């Protein structure tokens, strides 16, 4: 099994399209897509969704997500992982990083971890 990604609503849809172009097998959804959380879903609810649906969250929300992530774990929750995108990361770099993670990683590597990308 390979990692699957949920892109937050502030990530450009072009990231999803380009990842699918690189490999149609990549599991990647955008908040607001059918079967994904709706736009405007609160951080704690997104964390619950990724926990139940086994998707790693990819977010630009570096301000509040780390706090909600810590609270989620402290309450006994678990997540497949959260990747916070650094401001300096270009869209092309983000696409490459996510593709490499998908291609070469085991999803368990990121369980209950919040990481800033690039690493």
C-alpha cells in the first residue's frame, strides 16, 4: 500500500492534476472534492476525517494545524500524517516531493507525525 494524500483547500488544484499526470494510481484528493471533507471544514474535523479514511493531510496551515494536531493526539486520536508546506516551497517542488513520498515510502513512516516539507 502506498500513501494517499488529502490536499487542503488552499493547495492549488494543479498539484492534484500534476500528480495524477505523473501516475494515475496516486490517491490524492482536494478538500471540496466528492467524498472529501467540504470546503470550510474545521481543522479538528479534517484530522478526524484523515484518521478514519487513511489519508495524509497536506496543508499550508502552519499557524493553527500544529496545535490541532497536538490536541488530536493528546485526546487519543491518531493520523496517517500531516505535511505542512513551507512558504519557500514552489508548486513544482511540492509535486516532486509528494510524488517521491508516494513512490518510495511506506505510509506507516508518517503515522502520528507532523512534518514540514521540504524536510
